[in-house]
């Protein structure tokens, strides 16, 4: 009986510590993602320059996340690397308080993201490992992050309606302090069990030689790229159309509520379906989502269309995590997570963010139509791959 109590306490403790990290990470993202562009705009940065600055973290993921994650894979330990990335990013972020103009903000952004992009793949690797060890539901752990995102974006949107835009940087800074604290409390038993199977000498090279893995990256990359304009300039677009910050926060919140419900209730459904069938569905509905956002400012329509975020992000992310956990060996898990983070969420999303910023200066609607095209391309490719394997 005592052993049962011990395992129950251990399981609960692990669940809480993992959930706390998604909570702090997504409080940061819930403030940074919707509102950082507004802070930069208030500092005199143009929309195309904002797109370029916000693209930098995505582009640096290409090198930073795989390099640090492969190092962690070879060490077979993840806590020290993720702690180092969090502290380094926090220290360099302090420089934003003293920066002025495009080039200074660009340099600071580069310094912050010399390590910071590795946090997400390292946290995902730790979480998937600990979830398997303690029989925890990944989707429910991840839902804490989504809930924190919506709470941060909605509450901070309401706050900004009556307060100065300069407060954005302080809110982001405090969220980074919280992130460092919760990362320090992560489970440290992340070393993989020793086996007689030799470790892969170069996990990244091995993964990039796998055609099936490359096709997976291509399709999920197109789906994630389609969020480029929404993440970087979505709030600015709605603001320029006359919406208040509180309404903008609610719109972001609706999407994340749908995402939370999907994470909590649909994880098993995703894991039991072929990945390409999920991606095809997401691509088709995603094309509709972005086209409608570019066409209308009707709040009832936007409230409904925002629920598709449950699929364009929630379903595509769960399908990606499921694919990696099922198809990639444990000794390459960190590297696989980093490539997912670096290429679809880094290179792809970074390019889409920059191109979206250029198109946005011509027409905000045009930039959203371009995102719809990316989703439709994912739909076509995923449908072909799904039916080819049947």
C-alpha cells in the first residue's frame, strides 16, 4: 500500500511540475505573441521591420534547436541544457530595456535567441519521456500551456486597454523570470536507460536521410507556416481595422479555448488516426480559416472561424508529437523534436512571417490569402500521401 501511495505522489508531482512549465512558457507566449508587435510599432518600427525582427527567432531555430538538442541526446540528459537556455535568454532579454531603433532591436533579438529556441523541443522531449514513464496524458499536460496562453492574452488585452503599451516589455520580462523558476523545478531524472544498442552517431543526419520523416516535415511545415501573418501581425491587422485590444485578446482566446478542448479530449483520437489524414483535414479547414479572416471583419464570423485553431495548431501539433513518439527511436527523440521545431516552426514559419510582412504592407487581406494557399498545398500533398499508402 505504501508503494502505491509513493507512486501516486510521484505521478502527481511529475504532472504538476511538467504542467507548471507549460503554464509559465505559455504565459510568456500569451503576452509576447499577440502584443510584441504592438510594442515594436510603438517604438517606431515599421510593419516590414517588425516582420523581420519577429522572423529572427524562427530562423535561428534552424541552427540553435538541433545543435543544443543533439548535444542533449548525446549526453542522454536534458535538464542542464534547458536550464542554460532559459537563463541565457532571460539575461539577454534585459537589453531590450535599453535598445532603440531597428538595428539595436535586431541585435538584441539575435542574442536572446542564440539559445532560447531550444527550450520548446527540450521541454517536449522531457515531457514525452516523463509522460511515458509515469503513464501521464501528454495532451492534458500540454493543455495547461494553452489555458495559460488564453488567460495571459485575454487578461493582458484588457489591461492594455487602460494602460500604456510600454508595460508590454515588463510583462514579458516577469514571465521569463517565472519560466526560469519552473524550469529549475523540472524532474531531473531524464537520463535514458542504458541499453546494448549503440547510440546513433549523428541523429540529425540520420533523420534527414529518412524520406518519410522529410515528407512529414514538409506537410506540417506548410501548416505551421500558414500562421505566420496571424502570429506576427494579426493583432496589428485587427487594430488597424478599428478593433480594441480587449476584443483582440478575446479573438486570440477563442482560438486557444478550442485548442485546449482539443488537447484534453481528442488526444487518443489523433493517436489512432493516420498522420496524413489528420494533416489533410487540417489543411482543408485551415485554407478556409485564413481566407475568411482576410475577407471579413464581422465579429460573429470571426468568433466562429477562430475555433478552427483547434485543428490548424492543436491537431497538427498533436499529430506531429504522436508521429515522433511512435516513429522515432528514443536516442534520437530530442533531435527529432528539434528538427520539428527548427524547420516547420523555425525556417518555415520564419520565412512565412517575413514574406507575410512584405505582403501586409501591400494589403493585409492579401497576406492572409497567401496563408490560405499554404494550407491548401498541405491539404493536396497530405491527401496524396495518405491515399498512396492505403
